[in-house]
């Protein structure tokens, strides 16, 4: 997910994986009472692999302005011991971390 808040004119947002644009996205656009836009783009990906470059691009064509935020995805593996002393591995991704890194300005 990437988003921009309090911006004018309305920007275009794009998400890329390894420089290929994500097709499966949902765009949310809100025109605020002050005339500024809040936009958010959420991408849906079937399989994230380690080393994947995730890019969020914001463009304001009228201002000839483009900015990109990039992050490299790595799965996190954490060892947890259970009550019987066995050690289990839990795999989880850093989706929340990615959300934070790809946000241009915090959107509510």
C-alpha cells in the first residue's frame, strides 16, 4: 500500500514489483474539504519472495513531479519454544513494516 495525503493537484500512484507494475490494485481517492486530495493505492500479490523490490511511485503530471519510495522484501523467521520445550519456527512477513515504509505521509 502506498498513499499520499493533503496534495494538489490529484496525483497518480503506481505500485511496482521488480520494476513491473502491479495490475491487481485498488485505488481510493478522497477530495478533502480544503480542496486537497488524499489517495491510497493497495496492491494484491499472490507470492512474495525474498529480495523482491517493492516500489511506490507518486506522480503529479501538472507539476512535472515524480517521487519513488523503494523497499526490499525479506520474510522474517522467528524461533519460538513451546510449553513442552520443542522449538517451532514461525514465518510471517513484514507487511505492516512495508506499509510504513511506503507511505509518503500517514493516511487515515
